C-alpha cells in the first residue's frame, strides 16, 4: 500500500526506458541549487556588504576630495575601486571555489549527488556556474551602489569605465573561482582547501608582486621581461586591462606600460583576454580531470 | 539486471573487493552480508560508478563505467545516512532530485505521503530526525519508480523502532518485479527482504545462499545484546556466568553469545535474578572474535 | 564693375582650360552662359583677377574649385564666398601674400605639397599687417606661415594637417620674426606644431589645438600673452623655451600625453606667470627645467587646477625660484616629483597664509580657519621608489603598493625624506571659475549604469530565492 502511494506520486513511463537529462539541463539544475545555497550563505552576505561598504567609502571620500569640481577622468575613485576589487574579489572567489567540492566530499554529499544520474562534469560545471552567479550578483551590487553614489555626488566618472570595471571584475572572479575549484578538488579536507585558497590569495595579491618588484630591481630585469612576468598574474592582467579600458593607454604605468602599449597596440586587449581566459579555462579543466579521477568519498 | 563481472578494487596494496562475480536478475533481491571491511559498501560504490575498479559492472545492460548516467538512471539509492545540504527544504530537495532524474515537478503530497513525511515539506533537512531523513532518502530514491533499488545499511543509524518501520516500508517495495541489492548486518532485514544472500569475506564473495541456508548456518553464532542500567551490570555479568554463558561488557550493557535455538536463555536467567533489561538486540557473531554492530561504519 | 571683369576673365579662362584639356572642365561645356560664381576649375582665374585689380580693391570670389597657386602682391582684400575652394593639387605653396595690408578671408584652401624642405604652406605671409581670417585649411603641410610679417592678425581659421606620421607633418601655424601679432580663435588639428620663433608681443587667445605635436611652442619669443586656449590630446600642450615675460592664463591643458606629455613645459623661461589654468590628465602637468632662468622674478603659479595628471609638477634640479600658491592638486598619481635625485629647495609651496589644496592631505582643521593644522609633507615610499626605478610604476594601484606605503609609514628606517612642505595647506579646493565640466549628462548615464548594475545583481538574487520557494 505504501509502495502504491509512492508510485502514484510519480508519472511512471512504463516500458520504454527514460533517457537521463542532458548536460545542459543537469548543469542548470545543479547551478540553480548552488546559487540558491550561496546567496543564502553567510559568506556571501558578509562579502557583499564588505565590498559595497568599502566601495561606498571610497566613492564618498573621492567625491569630497575633488571638492565637487565635477572633474574626473582617471582618479582616486577608479584607482581605489581597482584596489578594492583586487583585494576582495579574488579572496571571495577563491574561498567560495575552495568550499565547493571539498566540503561536499567531506560531508558525503558529493557521493550522494553522484549516485544520481549525473556526471561529474555536470556537478563541477553546475557548482561553478552557481557560484559564478553569486559572485556576479555581489560584484554588480557593490559596483552599482558605488556608481549610484558617484552619480548622486555629480562626479564625472565615465559610465563606460564603470561597466568595464564590473565586467573585468567578473572575469577576475571567474579566474579565481576556477583556481578555488581546482584547489577544492585536490584538497583532502575542506579546511585544507580553504587554507590553501587563502594562501593562494596572499601569493597572488602580495607575494608575487613584491617578489617581482624585488627581483626586477635586484636582477635589473628588462622591461619586456618584467611585463611578461606580470602578465602571468591574473590580478595584474585585471588591473592593466581596467586601466587600459578607463584610459585607452597604459602609460600611466610608466615605462613598462608604455612598452606594452607600443609593443602590442591593438592586440593588448587580445593578450589580456587570452591570459584571463587561460586562467579561467585551465584550472577548471584541471579540476574536471582531477574530479573524474578521484574518488568522491 | 545487475551483472558484476570479476570486479576488483584495490586501495594501495590491499584489495577491498577481490574478483567478485555476481548476477542479480530482474526481480531478484540480494543481500550483501559481511563483517566491517568485508567490502559491502565498496562493492555498492562500484555498482553506482562512484569509484573506479577493475572488471565490469552493468546495470540494465549499461556499463556503469562508460555509461554511468544511463545506468544510474535505473537505480534508486539510499545511503546509510542521508547527508545533503542541511539548509535545503524537504520540498526543494525532492524537486531538485526529481529534475536530476529528468522528471517533471512531482506531486509532493504523494511522494512524501508514501514515506510518512506529509506535512514536513517546509522543514529544512537539518530539522529532520534520523528516521525522517532516511525516509526522505527513500522517497528520493523512489522518484521515477526505478527498477533497481540499492541500499547501503540503511537502518544502521536508526533506533530499533525506526528500523522496524523502515524495514516494513522496504518490504512493501520489494515485490512487483523490482530488483534490490542491499548491504546489511541485520539478520531480520536479510530474512525479510532478501531472496538470496551473498556472503563477503575480506573482499571475496565466499558463497551465495538462500536466506534459509544463511540463517541456519548462522545459528550457532548469535549474540544477544542486552541494554542494562549501569548499576545492575556487574550483577548481570555474574548471573549470566553462573548460568554457563560467556558475557562481555560493552558501553550500555552486556553482550552474550547464545545458541540460535536458545536465544531466550539470558532473559530467563536475568528475570529470575531480578536484573532489569531495558532493551535488547540480536547480533551476529562471525568466526573471528566478537562482532558487535550497533553502528557499523564502512 | 568687378562682375563684368570677372565674366570676361571667365570666358578667357574657359578657352584656356579647353586648350589645356583639364578633364574636369568638360563638365562645364558652356562657360559663356555661366555666371562667375558658378564657375570652377578655371586655371588662372583668380590670378588674373588679382592681376587686374588695383591696390586696395575688394575682390569677392564665388563658389568653385580653383586649381591655382596665388601670389598677392598688392594690398587687396580677397573674400571667398561660401564654397570658394583653392586647391593646390598636392604641389607647392598655395597662397603667398607678398604685400603689406592684405586681407584674405573666407576661403577653403586645400591640398598643398608635402615637401618638408620647401615647407609647402597653404598661406605664406611675407609682409606685415596681413589679416588672415575665417579660412578653412585642409590637407595642408604647413598651414599659415608668417615670415618677418609683423602686426598680422590670424583669426578664426581652421587648420587641418595631412594624414602623415608626425615626422612628415608641417606646422599648422608658424610665426618667424613676426612681432605684435594676434593669433585668435583658430582651430588646429593633426598638424605638427603651432610655433612662434623670435616673435614678441604676440597675443595668443582662444585657440584650440587637438592631436598635434606641440599645441603651442614658443622659441625665443618674449612678452607673449597666452589666454583661454584649449590644448588637448597633443604631445605637449604649451612649451616655452628661452622666452621671457610670458603670461599663461585660463588655458585648458587636457590629456597631452605624448612621449614627454607636458601640459606646460618651461625650459629656461623667465618672468613668467601661470594662472588659473586647468591642467588635467596630462602625463606631466607642469614641467620645469631651468625656469625661471634668472632670479629677477619668481615663477608664479597660482589658482591652477592640477588634476589627474600622472605627475602634477616635475622639477628638474635646475628649477629654482618658483612659487605655488592657491593651486588645487587633485589626485595626481604623483603630486610633485623631482626628476633625478634632488630636493625641491629653492621652490616654495606656500607663501604667508597662502598654501595649496592637496587631495592627499591627511591632517584636519580644528580651528576651522580653512587651513590644515599640520604641515603637508609629501613622503611616500612607493613614490620615491618609482622616481628612482620608473619601471616599478607597473605595480601602481596594486595592493602591493599599499603594502609598501604601509611599510614606509610604519618603519622609520625606510621612510623617505619629505620632498616638500606646505605649512598652510588648504582644507578645501580653491574655487576657480572653470565650468563644472560636462558632468550633467554623464551623471545621468552614470545613474543609469548604477541602476543597471544593481538590477543585474538584484535580479540574480531574486531568481535564486524565487526558484527555491516550495
């Protein structure tokens, strides 16, 4: 009788075997759930509040500092925003990504999920997209609030520059999310994954730049070497690209920036896009391979 | 329906599953029986395609290695303990898995009603008791009425009452041509659900028996687990020893081995001595020392 | 009277044109019936009219394309009606003014040669008191070239250079030993320089220069007034070399970002004042090299806005004796820099009670007198690093930069020397009459952008929450 009740809840297509949903549908299902979970999570709320709050502070300070002169091309606002994005977005994306797989594995959820008619790639992509949606929402809310304040204060900030900043921040977030997810698939435990993600953040934000600075000065590095090395860092790529978008040149970055503009010219966008794309695709692909090879338990 | 051909799973140098061959036909119901570490759970994970292995497993003709999605489409799976996103509501969980199985939005009342979870739609998973979680897991497994049901020690984390309820729920499902493969360490489950029993020892499939053969083979080795208040335990030990039995203490009471035909003997002894018994449980004893299995973790 | 002469000339011209078999003339088969103003491509038509005119005559030229190279050798007034085009057909100079007191107005002059040696010019003036007004010069190597032509007026012309790379372009406007002229309301674009050589007492007012090399370049030209000009997107805005007595007032120097990229450059200039200029988005706002040249009079910089330049003011060690008061230094990446290692001794950033506004001032004003209670000192470790290793600017705006600044503040051992001091820093920017930029429209688009972004962010949230409802 109980069985009958259970059966009646579902329309059973008897006889013909049902075909499992395709990749796209499963990815959508999983990403929807992941997104829902993410935006309810404490980390999302805290990061969003921190990002928007700091951004608003920067906007207000810079609006006061220019004395409402209404002049603004490239100034403290954009620089401050870039700085803020460089600090907050990678940390958020890396830790979000790091939590994605490892904690599920630790709590046995991954095993349960994979016992359903889904593939590992679907689970990975679904989680990635869901988290990406949450990050997009966080970035848009934060930068949108800042742009609102700037508009209200009558600052002449270029709307196109704001849009570029938002788009590139999202690009950076995707790259960092890929790295976080890779860390997550490699790490044995969730705590290890998050720790590694924070370490990766420190490395990308501070250690690599400071090391490169020291190295460049100590080894008397040539400008093209310096530029080539700095393009390896997705954070630098984000920074240079947003500057380029706001200013149409990189000469604000001194000789190295000038070199980049002269050497690559119109191809600079392609170069940056390529680097960022590589940082998005390669770690994600590596994560997919790792996940398919590793046992989910 | 499920064909397991020469499956071996190595962990490092050891083998968790060693060259197992097993065929489970349509409508068959096979219990996997064995000690901790005998390879029951590992074999189930292999069937679900969760881990890689040597050999070949097909479910409904689909190789679980290369066509895992198709194979799992035929399977409803209930784990030992449902662990899923705690913040998710019961209804959300059902809808989520229903989508993954390619079904439309299910009729929640019927799905949840069937496992006695009506009225709990809006609860979050973390608010459910262990028994309710297992019933939710069963409801999810039964979405789409899959022809194969795979259960991995589904009652291990339930109390006696929950266990009984759950087993009767499963007994209701086992007919109607459904294929079942389940791991268990409880004789009563095996007796009421299985048509055949596959006995695993150290990863090897030792034999496949009928439940009847299985029960009689097991007869000599039954252990009764008696839950006795702490104050009365020493006295119980003394009384049982005096009655010619060999008791050992454990956390909440006493374990005592008895002949399958004389399972009531310890109760009689204790009742005569006026020692209170709160609860009891029948456990199996293998050939290698004590086996107590209130919670057996794979 | 003139018209009659014109008609006769046109008839003659038509015959000549046929003889010369100019293809374009085939379109106009019946010249005799056509009025002069409709006529075109008549070789020598204008020259003939000039030749026939008497000194002091006013000649109006109607619409038409005249393929001619003119020489005006008597004091005439030539007025081009709308559509009067003189085309040099890509060779040589086009108009040469060789007599004093010529007025040349309203023409389109186009298509000079490209010979830099010959300095092919659209209008070359070789005599004084000429008035060159309201002409449009297109596709020219040199635009208006005054050679030893004092007391001229060049006003309201529009001068567009050739689409050549900068090394092969000529000067849009050049004065050579031509004193006391007025250069007013001209627009120059895509040329090389607007340059004054040995020309004193010139007024340069209300001109605009975009995308040239030097917006305005003075060489050995004294007592020049430069007012209300807009120089943007040039390699350098204004560059004074070896010139004295120059007043630079109310100019806009915007985004001059060539390899040197100065808003205003001053090399061995003397007795100069720089007031109320808007200097923004340049690579270097003001560049000071050996200026003031003598110590007779300090270099005066007052009430200017230095905003969003990479460097607000760069001093070479040779620059001493400048006074900066009541300027606004707003968000220049480097507010003030010293090129090479040196201190800013000999230059002052305050005088009496008059200091400057510094957007990076960190002090406060407890007594509310509008002047910060603490001295403004500029010393940042990263800045001193980049001044020594300019390639380190690659790390600008990164958290690593912040880390270095933090170390610089926290660790006295590595704290750099203060570059300069302003003892009376202003708390608020000086109000200067410049327009509030075009922020109105932008604010609206910015608000729309903000709304759009918030809508995306909120939309994602909404979708996520809604989808989850039981």
